[in-house]
C-alpha cells in the first residue's frame, strides 16, 4: 500500500511541479507578446485533447490539455494560416526582429524570475536542515586536518550554513580535482583554514561517489553507541544488554557506535580485560570485558565484543536556512546566479565527458520521485526543488536547438545580422534536426530513468 502511495504521490507532485513551471514559462511568452501587440490565439497548458477550455474577452482561448508534459502559446502568424488584412498588424511575423526575439526569450527569462521568487520564498519560510558539522574525518579529509566537531563555514568563496550547501559545494569542487580552501570553526570556537587536496581523488571516482572519497561523515549520520543486540556466546553475552549506551571503553570516551571498533581492537591487542562503561536505566555501570579475536571476511584478524547497534532512526534537524524578507532578496539573487552557473558548468562537463551523462540528464520518472521526496521534507524543500527545476527548464530551452526557444533565437539572430529572414527550406531542415535532437534527449532521459530504477 505504501508503494502505491509513493507512486501516486510522485505522479501528483510531478503534475504540480510541471503545472507551475510550464504555466509561468508560457505566461512569459504570452505577456510579452501581448505587450508588443501580437494577437494570442491559444494559451495551452499541456498537449493533446483539451480537458477544459475558456474563451477570454481578449480573444484568447485558454486550455488545459490531457498530456501535462509541456505547453504552448499559439500566436497569429501568416506563416501558419490565412490572416485577415485587418489583423495583419497583429501577426507575430510582422513584428520587428528584436520584438520577436524578446517574445521568444520571455519564456526562459520567466523561469529564471520564478526561480528567484521560489528561492526567496524558501529563505523566508526557512528550510530545515542539518548543521555542517563533521562527525568523522577519514581519507583526504583527515589528511587535511579536519576533526570531529569541526563546523565548515565556507568552501572556497561559497558560504555553507547547512550540510546541504556544504555537500553541494564539495561535490562541485571535487569535479575539478583542485585543492580547495575551507574555513573551519573548531569545537573550541577557534576559526582556522584547511585545504582539501581534492587532486588526490582517483580519476575513476564519479560525482555520485565524490563525497565518500573525500571522507567527510556528517555528525547527524553517526550511529549512537546504543546496543541493539548481543550475540549468544560472545564476550558481551550476559554482560551487556539491549539498550545499553556505551560511554567509554578502557577509559576512552565513546560518543558514537563507530568509535567502538578501534577501541575494542586496542583493548584486544593488549590481551587483558578492560572496563566498558555504560548507561543502563539511568545508572552508570563499569563492566569488565575481554574482546574475542576472530578472522574477518577479508582474512584479517578482528577483535569483537559481539554486539550490534540499535536502529538509529531519522535524527532531528538541528539547523534552519532562514532570512527575513529584505535580506532574502539579494540572497535569492545570488542563489539563482549560483544555480545557473553550476548547471551551465555541469552541461559543459557532460559534453566534455568530465561527468557521466546518465548522472546529468533525467527523465520524468526520476523527476517525479525527486518531487515526491522533496515535498515530503516540507514546503521550503519543495520550493528549493522547484527553483532548481525552473532554472533547468530555462537553460534547456535556451539551447540553440531548433524547436526550442534557443533555436528560434538563433534564427532571429541570423536575421538580425543578414537583415533578411532565414529561408523556409533552411528552417524546415533545422526543424527536422531539432526534432531528432530533442527525441534523442528524451530517449536518453527515459533510458537513464530505467537505469536508475534497475540499479
């Protein structure tokens, strides 16, 4: 039943997301066209058979159609049918080339404006998150001198008020494989600088595994040092109990379950019993244990107590990304610009082969699942997701591919330079090429969706 609920939720939030983004995009075309005196025949959200239609006093037919994967604005145009002489001045093709370019560009620009508004709303509402505090530092992070309890304030010139900002900044920085300066506030309040040697990440590590290669484990993902079960016949059998919180081993403090293994190994190598301190039912106990030596799956010796951790559950969020209304305006502008730069860079990396195409191009299945996931996190997270999707829609539409807005802008730019419209034959060839490219992108997106579902 929960699986069916997840599917229905994904479909619902996908329709909500597409409805908002497409409506705003097409309204951009519509508003600027009307501003320049172009007659709009139809404003449609979706394709195919109309489910609902309404004729406005302005002469425009407003439609919601059966297939919600897009929309369009149909304008009066002499190239698409007969136009009465009395309305020729209202035709799109009769307008100066700069006005036609403005009408076409208005859709993507509307999506960028929408992204700004969504990010402003997200900042004002407040997005619950986790603090950018290090729980464990391994591999490259440990070599750079990071320690548990460190709060990462900045990655390069990018502020990191929450773990999400830190994670995104590190993943993007890891793609360039360049040393990255960090501003750190230590647990004692001292602020220091560290440099992550990201050039040491192996070349075969992709963007999905970059964070793991860096070796930073956030504090909120650490497992509490609470005993979940005790294996019969193990050293802990009859000594430790389910629910015990281990606080120290052989005099060394324990704060997470990950702290236990290295301390047990040191105790085992000493070859003598040690004291394990626990909290049980409000009491503090010191219990004597001797670790057992076994052979691990890798053939190497291991020292164990014979316990497993208790299920941790979802940790409570301990940070909120929030600003008041006025400071949120420049912050939303900066964040919109940041998202634009990152998506442009990511597209460039995909073309150059620096990032895998299957991790760059996503189809409706992946988008629907993401929409459901972000909606479940709360309204601020969903606004953040919509903003990223809106920026993506703007940039994709600006690609110089015929049938997209960017392709039409390319036609009009050629007309502006040559002072005459592109020939109908050349435009027809461009349309076929554009349709083939768009069909190829859609096929790749669906392939990636299926690949992700299988994996």
